[in-house]
C-alpha cells in the first residue's frame, strides 16, 4: 500500500511510505530511518496485538490476501524488531512456550509471570499495569478485542487474578483469594468496570450477564452489566448501537455471548490435505462490528474533545486485540485464521490513519506468542493436518499444522516458543529495534506517556 509520486524534476522517484517517510530512489533508507526515530513523548499509545500471530501467520495471510510481494498494513511500519516471549515456571526457570495470560501480563506490567496468571506475580502480588498508570495520570483508556472482554489478553491491563479462568462472578472457583468476600477485587468482568476503562468493546456478554453472588460486595444480587450501568457505563450490543455512541459517557460494548464470530471459513486442515480450494468470505453477521469498526469508534471516543475544565483531549492508551488468529490456529482452520489476520490488519490500517493525522501517537503492532501453522511445499506429505489454498494471485500454498497428534477437530494445536516481530512508529518507537523482550514494551509505552 504505497503511493508513488514523481518529483518535479522528473528525474528523482520518491516513494512515500504510509508514515510519510521518504526513501531515496536507490532504495537507501538511512535518511528515512533517522527521521522515524523520535525519543520524545507521545500524547497517545495504540498497542495492537494479533493473538498467536507469529511470522508464519503473517506470511500465510499476506500470501493469500495480497500476494507474496504485497504488503499488509502491518508491513509498512518504519521500525521493526524481534521480541522474546518466554514466561516463567513457579521455580523461576524459563517456560519456553508461554500462553496469553503470562504474555499479556508481561507487556502490561513489565514483569514475567507464570502461565495462567493475570497481572499477578508468581508470589500472588498485584502488579501495576500500563493502563492503570495511564489512567492515574489522567489519560483516557480503551480495551478492544474480538474475544471475550474477560479473556487473558484484554484482562491483563485491567485486572489482577491468580487464574485466567476467573472471568465472571460465578467463575471464581480457581481464585478464592480474589473474591470480594476474601478482600479481593472480584472477577475480571467486575474489575474491568471497576477500573472505569472509558471504552470496553468485544465479546463475552455472558460473563457480564452473570449475577454477583450474595456476600460478594456492594453489587451482590445484580449482574455485572447492572453494576457497569450503576458506575456510569452506557451499554451497546450491536453494530448500530456502537456507531451511534457519543462521547461523554463510558461505553461498554458486548456484541456476542462468547467470542465474536468469524468472517472467513472453509477448507479445514485434514490428513491427507484438504483442497486445493479457496476460502469463503463475508460470513460475519452484519449486526456485529468488525475489529476495524470497533477500533475506529474507540479512537473517535478516546480522542473526542469534551468541554469542561481538565477534560480537553488528555490523550489515551488503547489496546486492540485480534484474538481469533490464535483460536483458529489451535483448531487447524487456515481460512478462518487468515480471515482473522486480515480483519486484524484492517484495524492496524485504522490506527495508522489516525496516527497520520496525530503524529504524537505511538503505534505498536505485535503478537503475544507464536503458533503452529507453517507453509510447506505443496507436494509434501507432512505428519500433521494440512490444506492447499489457491491464493488471490492464482498460486497454491500448503499450510500445515503439526504441534499436536490426532484429529485436529478434537485435539488443540499448541503455541510455539519462537520470537515475534514487533513493529512501531511514533515517539519511542526506535526502542523496538533489535532483539527486545516482551516486558520492555511496558517501559517503552510508559516512557512514551511519561508515566511510572
Ligand atoms: Zn492460544
């Protein structure tokens, strides 16, 4: 997605990246890279997470959707690095294959923790998050996902529990010490609204429909939605409601009972391989917003001018998650996985368009951990389940899944432990270059916002 223009002399061809950085005609990017490095402060931070989106998942989606030589929106950032994602075991040794709770806790808090924990240390201490620090310093905050809003990735910046399953007030069996009756903050859904996050958009309505049990705090006997409304939230449950939402009140958008639905389908991976064939598209219900719709609305609300003392565009922290890249990789469904990556990339495009008009915005695009899918030769006979896809450029691509034995409709594929791409632009973005660890994202974002 590059626009080209010929300079007035008619001799020099200048290519403009989406970020507006000029590259010399001979391909020398030195000047452009120097200009992209800004050690200053950001007014806004947008962190976009493709869950389970390793280099394979990006390449598979690029090949299918825009061609091997094409560029996704996420491919046009001026500065990229590599990022390690390991978590820790209870004895402090590294856990080389992490999951979404420990990884989201890492960038949210700057600390490594044990798989399954949400922004709590291995010794049960609550760890302050970037969203909490931003809110404390007067920034607006937002959290957007295609998963349940209480799922691990969105949970980490806005809650603290010892086990990621403790998502609603009726789901607290693994977190006795986090119950309000034990002096804790309650479930993830309760903590989300107690934190007063300005914009909360995603799936997982069933968690917020749960009734808070007797003895569990001042809202016992009510649902979490009723608690949210008592705390000043407006509730929307479909795309029309989302689009009509106006600034001035906190917004809770819950569009599906569990995960939001998928837009692409077809060609489940099998052994021998399914296909060759094309993916189906356009399957998501028109009543449900896309991730790009949610991101666009969240940016509009978080950046809105509201008159009154101290209310004038304070800047914001927004996290956006494309959650089902991971979930459909687990299920060995390449078309669904590609569709979710393309859907995520459309949200990246929305963030880039915002940053074009608001240059004091740090935008980071990365993933939480790597995953299973691999591109192999179309005549290969891999041990796992595979599909042969016919891409938009008319070629064949075999995608295989081989991290769990057995029928992939029954057995879940596993995360993998390889490093990830991290891409960024705006103030502090230069700090993603090289090999960093996921915990360093916390420091980068904290420095950009000037919070600690
Ligand atoms: Zn996963």
